[in-house]
C-alpha cells in the first residue's frame, strides 16, 4: 500500500525531533531512510508504526489515516535490530505468533509459519529454540514472523547492524529477494551508505530531522543537491577555483560551467577521474595501501586536499611522484565555496 506522510512533527521530552516532515512511498516500493545516528530515522519509523505519537501532521496508509490508531491496527510491522524473539517459544511458534493474535487456529498458523520459514531458507528448523540459532538465522526468523503477520507495510530498523560483514551481505540479498517476491511496501532505516544504495528503489537522506534529498540511489549519489548530501557519502574532496564567463579554472583544470562569475568549488570523487599522462589535474601520490583485491592510492591535490582512489595498480607512478588526471564526468558538480567549509 502507498504510504503518505504529510507535515509530520514528533517531539520527545519537549524537544522537536521531526519538524513538519513529508514523505511519500509508492505501493510496492523499497525506500531506505539513510542518515547518521540521531538524525531522526528511527523516530520516524517508530512513529509510522505507532510506537511513538505524532505531535502534528498525518500518516496515511493506502489512503486510510492511521495517525491516531494503535500499533496493532495499522497493518504495519516493524523488525528491530535486536529482533525481539520469544526465547521460550520454538522457531515455528515465534513465526506463527502474529497469526495467533489474529485468532487463527494452531494447525493453520503453524502451516503458514512453515511456509514462511521456507521463504527465508530455514525449512526444517521449526522445532528449534531460537537461542540455539546463529545471529543470521535469528534475523531470518524475525523476518519470517513479520511476513507471517501479512502486513501492508514492512518497517526495518537497522536490521543487519548486529551481524558480521558476510552475514550482512547474505541478509541484504535475502531481504531484497523477499521484497521482489512479495511486492510489499518496505521502509528501511540504515546508516550504511552501500546498503541503502544497493537495496533501495529510492532513498531519503536525513539530517537533523529533515529529509535533505530524496530520489533514486543513482540520483542522490551522483547529483547531490547540497554539500551536506555530497559529504554524507564520503570519499571525495573539493577543488577551489573561479568561474569567469562560463569557464571554471583551478590549478590547470579548465572546464565549462554555466554559473555566475566568482569563486566556486568543484566536487571530486574517484569515479570522476581517470589517469592521463597529459591530464590537466596533477595529483601527488602520498601513499599506496594494499587491500587484497586492489590497491588504494592516497593522492594529494595542489591545494592540499586529499583523495582516495582505488585500483591504481597499473600506474607507474611511485609514492612522492605526480600523475596527470582528467575529468571524466560530463556533468560536474559545483558548490559555492561557503558551502564547502
């Protein structure tokens, strides 16, 4: 179902956490709320679920106003990072618990639980106690329980943060597959940039209780609307220069720029550059780090900034030497210098 949040305000302890936030999530869409700790992501998720009250504004799910409804009447299910499974129940009983609360007979709800456990690749573990499962298996049980509730909206609050790296990758693939199979509207909270970029249909980047940019992962990453959006993804630096009659100039680099004359800063990311012996931008290699699958070169810019560029194994440049680089992007990104400080 479509989720529509309009001018939502949330206050905790007398402090406004979310000031008049609006957000739309299409039916069947996977949207990630991305941002640093304390920016209001989990507060928003808990308010959608009905765990926290709204001070103002509205939340509509499938056109129905659920703002004042109790959590169990919203048809929204939230999966927390600590999973909150019942240790005294078997795996099957945990998964079937929402259907028990809905009055479904024991034989029927256990049959449904077994089907959802198959979906999360835990078939045959119905009679195990959750305490005997690994962290990844417990997370799968929590997902199966959420799906068994047959919600209209699935809410995921940092679902993979307690897992190790290999398990996180495995669970991400599973969650996306489940989403594609069920076409369930899903909202996930995360502070992991790669997680949001790889899983989402759209992502909403949050800072200080506000959504500063919302769009497809490619759009938000490649076309940040402000310096704060660009900075959140890291692995970048800024090259200060001047625009004069439609031409940006900085340390030998000259590129067209449809901007007012004056000082501007060019956003530089590793993906925006390619090595070129006669390239106009001269960077000095200060360090090279072996990482197994590749090497990471740490390059110094003429004005003292630093850029980390992976995959530099084929370059003949040694530490302390300069290498020419050319700009590959046809759509360079500029910010006023006061935005890059």
